C-alpha cells in the first residue's frame, strides 16, 4: 500500500467570527424578515407578500456555518410572523 502525502500548506483555517458581526447579521435578518409588501385591491382585498423573508432566505442560505444558517432561518421566521401583524412595511393601493 502506498501512502499519499498531504500538503500541510493547503489546509486553511477560518478565523472565528466576531460577536459584533454575528449580532449585526441577526439584526439584519430581523429587519428583513419583518418587511412585507401589502397590495390592496379596492377596499376589501389585500394581498400580503413576504418580500423581506425571501431576500433574507437567500442571504441566510449563503452563510458559511450551518449553525448560523439555522439560527438565521429561525429569526427570519419569527420576524416574518411578527411583521405580518404589526403595521410595518410597504403598502400599495391599486
């Protein structure tokens, strides 16, 4: 059996993420998750679209660490549900 040599120079280590960067990510996920576009047709029909949640999912899915991604998804989901009931977002009347 032949042994293969591994080059120790090719091993890269990720620097630990700062707490302030992690907190900033959570705040951005919270703000994005609560952003809705609500389109009103006439007086009775209202169509809510969770635009911030969709953008936040794209950003969270590109996160390097799996644990951060899971926490980001949870924060987005909670912010989306709170943002639906709180009058925060963009309202379009047609």
